[in-house]
C-alpha cells in the first residue's frame, strides 16, 4: 500500500466526477469500492485526515488506543458540558484517517438485532427491516470459525459457520490467547440461568457470547474499511481517486426558486492553503460520520434556518431535523482487582511485558496484540419486579403523552415501547475487558485506557442497547475548521437513567458468581465504588459520575419521513435535494444494539446497491 499516493492535488483545479464521496472512513470506502466496480463511473473520495495505512498503530489490532488524541488519527472532539451528568464533558474521539473509526476502534464485531431493524422499518423505511438488511450483515464480511481449542475453552459457545458471512471484504475472526476470565464469563451467566441461546448474527441472542474481532486470521492485522475495501487492486482502478488532507468546506448548491429541489453542482474543499471546487456530474455522497455529515449540510445551507442565520449562512434547504436526534450508547465501567497470581492486561504497563507481547506478535501474529480480548452478553432487565417494570413503562408513556416531546421522538419512543414491553427483550449489553478502565479520568482518552492505577484488574461494563435519550450536533461557526457542538444527551431520559442503574447493579452480581468470583481478589479493590451496590438512587448517581460515550453516535441525518423530523428518505436522499445522499451512521433512525461498526458496514453495502439501482 506504500505506493498509493493520496497526497497529490494535481489536476483537481478543473476536475469533474460522477460521484464525490465526502469521507474516506467506515462507510465511504465501502461505497467507493462498490461504485467503481463499474469502470465507467468516476469517483473521488475526499478524506480530511491522513493516509496511515501502514502505521503499526492501525495495523496491529491491540494498539488502537495509542491513536486516540493524536491528530494524525483522531478528530479528538469533546462534548458540550452535560448538565445531566454533573456538567461533565464527554470524550468524542473519532477516526480522522483512511478507514475512519474502523481503523482506530477496539475492533469488536457485534451484529445488530432483528427487532432493532424491524423498528427502523416501522418508522417509515420500507426495505430496512431485518428481512431487507440481514443479507447485508453477511455481505460485508468473511468469518473464520472458532478453533477446536476455542470451542473447548468456551463451553456452551453457539456458532454455526453456515450462518456467517463467507465472501465479504472485512475479515472477522476469534483470538488465540483468551484468559481464564473469558471462559468464566460464559459459565457465570450459565450459573445465573442465562446460557447463550443463539448466535447474535441471526438477529437475536440472550446471554453471553464470544464476540469476534475485525482481524484477518491469516495476517493477524486489523481489517478496517481501508484495508478491506481499498485493497491494491481497488487502488489501481483508473476511475477511483482518493485524496487525503482534503477538508470539505461546503457543498455548492443551486436552487432556481423555492418550488424546486436544490442541486449539488460541486464540492468545495481545502487542502493546505489551497481551496478547490470539484464539479459533480451525478451525486454527492456524504460519509463524514454522525458528527460531520450534518455539520457539512449546515455549512452548505441545509438545516434549521435559525441556526444557519445566526452564523450568516443562507438557507437553501430548510430542515430543522438536521443535526438533531443524536443517539449514543453510554457505557458504565466497573473495575475489580484480580486474585493474586492471575493475569491481567494491566501487566502491559511493564515495558518488559509489553516488549514480549510485541515480539510475540511480530514473530507470528499471536498473543494479545493480535486479537480482540473481549467477551460480551445481551441481557434483559432482570431482578426487576412487575411494579418496577410497570413504573418504567409509565415513565415512557408520560413522554409519549407530553406536549414537550417532539413528533420525531414520539414516533421513536412508540417503536421502542413495543420492545421494552417484552420482559425477555435484551435491553443491555455487558462486556468483560481483561484490563482496567479509568472513567473518572474524564476527558482524557489516554488516561482512560492508560492502565495508570496500581494493581491488576478486569473491567465489566454495561451499556443500554436502545437508549431513549437524545442529543444533537450543530455548527458553532461558519468556519469549517471549527469543531461542531456535540451534545451526546446520554442518560438525559429518566427511563435510561433508571434502566442503566439497574443493569449496573446487576454487574456486581456477575462478579460475585462462580466461577468468575474465584478469579477476583476476595475483599480486593474496586475501581468504581468500595461496596456492592444495592441502592437504586446511589446506582443512579454512580452512573451519572462514571458514564462515558461508547463512541457509537448516530442519528443526526435520520432516515424518517420529513414530517417526522427525517433528513433523508429510505433511498438515503436528502429531502429538498435532487442529488445528495448520506450513507453513514447519521442516517440510523434508531441506535442499533451493540457496537455499531457492523451496522455501518451493512448500511453502506445497502446504500451502494441503492445508488447502483438508481443509476441504471
């Protein structure tokens, strides 16, 4: 990949392309790959970040956190102060390099749910239910099955190779050096009455499961969007051009009168001190991610008139839904000291141990650096009485009845209410990480992942699968270089706060259950709170103190009917435009369950098919 030149700006002054894709990240490179399969379609990808395809911090899966807060890889945003979280500002790290966030995340591959996609369809999006999406969940990846050793290690693991993706670009595989905690995780849930009942790829699952990682099983390298969809043969296509260091400032829109849709005739971007405008013959495709696709629309005159006017931007398409509807998975982390003599990823703070891990990886790709060392579980709300559940549903109904809740949110809440009324529907995801996380380090990602607390720990974390809380992303300036105002909104809805508190309390129960309990130090240090939680109000306060963004932001260009607050239609076209589409997580009408990169890949694959259909 070293010879792939993305820095050159030669010829951009008077260039024209059928498609200009804004963002060379998780979604953008999928669409670029699929569109340029047709040699007659010329595509330009504009990526604001870097080309670091050969950098070990991207190539080596376990080095992902080393990229955080580094401007060569990360936008390194922060949220606005979150009043509902004691005025804390949340980390909003986001990929700023070819491959986007898929190039710097922790690599988990978690598949979306049948009920979640079906809820998308009920919101006015035909073809976006499970029946229309499941094939794309498989299309983007090729899965390597668990080894015989893995199956013996993880008793009760449910995995059928025929259900997996078998021919997609992203490589998905399991690790080779799991720790005792990982096996104990499966057994502890079984002891609690929740063995794994399904493979999550089939759209359901209650109980624990071993989540694969986006890792090539042959090379043990990260299989991110650029590595998978921008392979040497794709780079060699004469109809594809990728330019890095290209910050899109706005779309050039033309609109003859108020009755007509606006047409994007070009894309204006800066590279260094030079400003270019590239002509667009067919479509502009926004794939800049949830925080920036809406930002670029606003900079271009698409959005809420009041916001645009306040920054001196002429309104070309009035749509107050742009930038609204932000959703995210908030994550609460508990840390438990491990028993004497037990291993922990915290050992990596010893340079000798870290050096040995790197030597092992460089020898044959094995060991902790070449895998995703995480296991997960989907769980319903348990140990909650009928009255307590009824009270939660009444709080949700109060939102549906409230005149202060927008039509957009009421439609969404109605869809989520159907799911929450089912006591068996998993509403939270739990994850075991065999190392410490330090959420009280707040706004510093390097300290959060820095293993800075003395001793050896594991972390259990919880996140709500289908949050009700909503935030927003809006410009704070007409300057395209200015960071957007990101309001995550996490735990803003009282039902979210109570549900997360209840799920967090249950994490202590997992840690107290054999065989996991014996692997933890009796009376050992706890990084979250000294004593087990048994009081709901205390648990709520702890959640407010500890919750962080899981970096799963979505929804700011929601795919919903325009009258319901939507920004794009079910063919991903921006309302009021003839030729602007959005193809990234910002179109999600509802946050999907689990880590969202698999859903982004699937949505982008479907988007490419839609664009091809509309071309023919």
